[in-house]
């Protein structure tokens, strides 16, 4: 009886110690902040260059959208966009891993029929890593505002 109780105590103690270590490791993580911007005025029938910036904390990195390694590449998608509005392409920094202030330039096609004040929402998915761990992928929605003329 005493051996079983002692073994259970040891297992529970080890589990608790490992859990506290993992929590302490994740507790010190600074998460990336995502912001977006669009020019105040845009033109129907043209491409609008917007900006999505990811402020990656010191010591961490995210992955380029074209990254082919084991990390999760960053992706930017339009959410609930009106008919005809689409991403024509995204200019992204060179390199597989990106650190610091990372700026992506999604280019939105604005259809000829659209006019007035508009809001577009991007869903930005990325994985933040350092030299020891990778956090689970995170998705953040950001909006841009413009007036289509």
C-alpha cells in the first residue's frame, strides 16, 4: 500500500513540476500585435495597396507566406468581402523567417461599381516561434477603412 501511494505521489509531483515549468515558459511570452492600414481614398476599378503590419516581439519570428519548412506560413485572407473585391497579390519581405516589424502589402482589387465609405476585414494567421518553442498558430482579424471614389 505504501509503495503505491508513494509512486502516485511521485508521479503527481513530477506532473505538477512539469506543468508549472510549461506555464512559466508560456507565461513570459509576448504575443505579436497585428495592425492594418489603407489610404483614405481609393478608386473604383483600380488596385488598392493596403498594409498589414505584425510587430513580432524581440527574440521571436514568424514565417514568410512562401515558407516551405516545418513552421506555419503567415496567411492573409479577406473575410466577408463584397462581390468583386479580391486580393490580387501580397508583397511580403524576403526570407523564410521574419522578425521585428514585418509589413505585408495586400493589393485589393476594387470593382468599378463600388463607391462610398468601405471597411474590409483581413484574417491574419501566423505562428510565432523563438529558438526553443513554437506557439500554436494564431488568427487575428484586422480592418481597414477607405472611401472609394
